[in-house]
C-alpha cells in the first residue's frame, strides 16, 4: 500500500491509501478528499484537480513538478499557480511515492 | 417574488441535448413543456464547450458538430412548441399540497409543474471565479466574466486576466476605447491562437495596451466600485489601476442547490430507476449526465434513450385519466403537425 496525504487549505490532513497506476486525482475522489472536483474526469481539460506538491517532496523527487505542455496550458485556468503546482489527474502513483504529501488549494473554481 | 407562478405540465431543467430531446418525447406523449437554462442559449455542453467539434457517435450522423446537433434538436422539438426561459437558474423546489411541484429560479420567476425533469448535466455551466476576497461585491458592476455591452467598458481602466482566446480577443477589442488596458497573465506563453498573440504583442509594443506577468491577489475598492487590483509575480507584488476587471479562467459545472432538493444522490448525481428514470421522489425525473444508475454512460445517446422512457411514465402522471398508448413517430399526428 502506498500512503498519500492530502492537506486541505485549513491544514486538515486526509490520509489515503493508493494503488500503483491510479492517478492522484482518482485517489482523492475515491477517498472523498474535499476540494478536488475533477469536473472533466481526468482528461486534463478542467483544472479543477489542482494540488501543490509538498516542498520536501519537491526536493526529494523533483520529477514530481514536471508538467507536460497540455498540463501547463490547462494550469492557466487554475488560481494561484506556483512552481510546485500540478493537476492531480496527471500524476500516476508509483511505488516510490509512499508517504507523499500534497496540498489542496483554497478553491478550484 | 410575489409573481404568480407559471403553470405548466412538464418543467425541464436544462436545455442540453437530453433536455431538448425530452421536450420532443414528452410532446409525442401529449405533454407540453417549459425549459429553463442558466445559459443564454440551448445546447448545454455541446453548444457551450465544443460547438465546432465534430461528434462521431450520434446514430445516423457519421459526423455532426455540437452546434449542428443543437440546431437539429431544436428543429425536432418545434412541432411541440416548448417554451424556453434562458438565463434562469433553478434554485429551489417544493412539493405542493395539490401534488404538483413549485420550482423557483434565482430571478424570482416561479413555476408550478405536474412533473419536473432534471436534465441538468453536471450542473449549471458557469465561469470559474478566483478566490479573491469580496469578489461578489463587485460582480456585475466592476467585475465581469463576459462582455455583454462594450459601452460599459469605454473610458475605463480595464484589466483582463487570462491567456486564452477570449482574454486576448477582448483585450484587443476593448483597448482602443479604454482609458488604460492591461492584460494580466501568469506566464509568457499563451494558449490563444498564435496569430492573436502576435497581434497582441504588436499592440503592446505600439503602446496601445499593456501586458503584465502575474496573478491576481487582491481587489481594491469600495461599494461595488473597483479602483485597482493587486497582483503578484513570484515575490514581486504590484498594483494596477482597474475600474473594470474581466476574468477568463474557463468554465465549471456546479450542481449547486439542486443537489439539496431531497432526491437520493450518489457522487453528486441523481439516482434513478432505469425503467422510467424517476428519482426517489415520484414525479421528479432525471436524465442525461445528471442521473446515475449501474452502467450509466455519459453519452448524448444515453440521454436520448433515457428521455424516451421518462416520457412514457411522465405522461401518465400529467394526464392520469387519459388512455396512453405507445405510437411510433411515423404514425403520430403530433410529430407531423406543421409548425
Ligand atoms: C469536450 C467534450 C466532448 C464530448 N464529446 C462527446 C461525444 O463525442 N459523444 C457523446 O455522446 N458525448 C460527448 N460529450 C458528452 C456530452 O456532451 C454530454 O454527455 C451531454 O452534453 C450531456 O447532455 P445533458 O443534456 O445531460 O447535459 P448538458 O449538456 O450538461 O446540459 C445541461 C444544461 O443544464 C443547465 N443547468 C444545469 N443546472 C441548472 C439549473 N439549476 N438551472 C438552470 N439550468 C441548469 C446547464 O447550464 C446546461 O446547459 C462530450 C463532452 C465534452 C465536454
Ligand atoms: S480532472 Fe480535469 S484537469 Fe484533472
């Protein structure tokens, strides 16, 4: 089991268990993490699944902040986009993500 | 709010493909309809999100765009003369003592309907709103998500936020009449058409408009009148004079108050039984993307099927004393009625 923690804008922690191959967005929906809306169901077409990768994890696994061109375009429709911003439907869970922490923004839209 | 409600047989909430075809199927079954939609036009997602994209999986239409499909559906409903109410968002519903339903719009417009058909898709399609404190106070006076009246922007300090085609097109269109116009976008790249980006850069170079890199942080003003916006680019924060702010961050769906009407729900969608698409409240039906049942596919095609079955049950509720027989459209006098 791969443990992934979503931290809400209020600081509330949502600990989840993920399986390899799921997207981070799917993990969030399955566990009813508030604040991940995913209007488009993972098609990288809505930017309502925005998260920030925790700073420690950016240092540990810099690939986590690599965004594709479509994802970068889609982030234009998100708010308060930062260097560690990602669309969670574009992150596939892998074994080495056990313990990953991501932060959910204040509002998706 | 004291206006008398509009009495109708069926009230269809949502004029997307499912709602439009419901008006047709209800018409075939002898039931007249009123349709409400928060958008200013019919067609739902097909018209609003992808009017020019071809759809390939509509039976007997190897290729049809979202806009064409909408036009055809409208034409198909015409013999039954459904009445459309656009720019109306359904917010509340209550069961009346006479067994009918009272449904109210946020404008105050009210309906009294024998049956309610929820064809609301993923919810009301509306622009995304940035999380800026006090934004509601300025909406409709200083802050807009679309340009309805260009004159309201003439002689103003305008800030346009966004990097897509709508943002660039409106920035360039409004700049000549503005006191100042600043396009605010988070990066140097734009998703807008390259030709528009080139034209925008030329206008910036010629001093006819400004471009600033950054994201909105704060609204500055009072009594619904915006004076400036504060934006930030990394650590650098700056103020831009703004008496008008246009926001282009795409669209989102919101089921909103409809989800609290008392029907049983699952994952934000309305649970229906697949024999007649009735919800847990008899007399309220749900079809299209708004409904859920085992095996549900969010396809236009499924919405059409759901509309047909819904109409068979709904007509019995609207006209309980009439004898209802199923007729093919080829033999129905109703569908042939000249419009
Ligand atoms: C990019 C894209 C491509 C697609 N391609 C295909 C395809 O190839 N084939 C296919 O079959 N499907 C496709 N779909 C899916 C298809 O568009 C939907 O399944 C279909 O639009 C659902 O129809 P609907 O009438 O149920 O809902 P919608 O089209 O979502 O319409 C619902 C309407 O209800 C209105 N509404 C909601 N709540 C309220 C309220 N409270 N008050 C007033 N109005 C309200 C909304 O504003 C909207 O206009 C695609 C979707 C997208 C986004
Ligand atoms: S779910 Fe829509 S962009 Fe990720």
